[in-house]
């Protein structure tokens, strides 16, 4: 198999596994939580998106990553991590702006991931960063989907 085929296989397999785990384990648990509690737990993985800054570290890639890819990918992830952390704080405080910030974070974070995945030319050069899009991004995509679902099916409003 060629690197792009291996990459796509790993990404899709991870997406399938995380999707099934979400359906079997996460979604049933979310039903027992308030809206803000469910959103809090779903936002947690996005606080670790600071990991995307590794796209800026020389030597982690197997070849030169185009700045047109590495800069927006790294800083988009970091911005999403900051927004996610702020969302957690506002959700815990039951702040009136919490849901708005969760919406902003989720829309921005999803767009950031889809933009990064639209650069298949970078796959052969990912090097040690290979695990991010093949293992971590599928989990984040499933989480984004569940957050959108939760936001659109709100059970309670924040005080």
C-alpha cells in the first residue's frame, strides 16, 4: 500500500471505532446528563489540541511541511484548545455565554480539522505527527459531531 492509502485506512478505521464506541457507550451516558454536563465532557478532548503545535517543530516531520499547511493547522488547533478551555470554564460557571462559546468552538474546531484533512499532499511528510490525524483527529471529529447533536437537542438551558 502507498502512504496515502495507509493513512486513509487508518483514519477511517479510527473513525469507525470511535463512532461505534460513541454510539455504544457515550451517547447512552449523555442521555442521563444535563445539557451543560454533557457538553462539558464532550469538550474535554478539544482542550488537548495544543498538540497540533507540534506541526511547527523542526525534525518531527519527515520532510518540510508547507507553511500554508503547518501554520494554520498548528495555530487553528491551538486556538481551538484555548476556546475549548474557556468553554469548560463557562460551562462549569453556568455562564450565560457558555452555549454561544461552545457553538463557536465547535464550528471553528470542525472547520479547522476539515481544512487540515484537505491537504493529502502533506501525508508523506507527517513523520512523527502521523498519529495526530490517524488517531486523534477521528476522535475529535466524533466529539464534534456529538457536540453538534447535543447543541441541537438541548434538554436544559443554562441559568
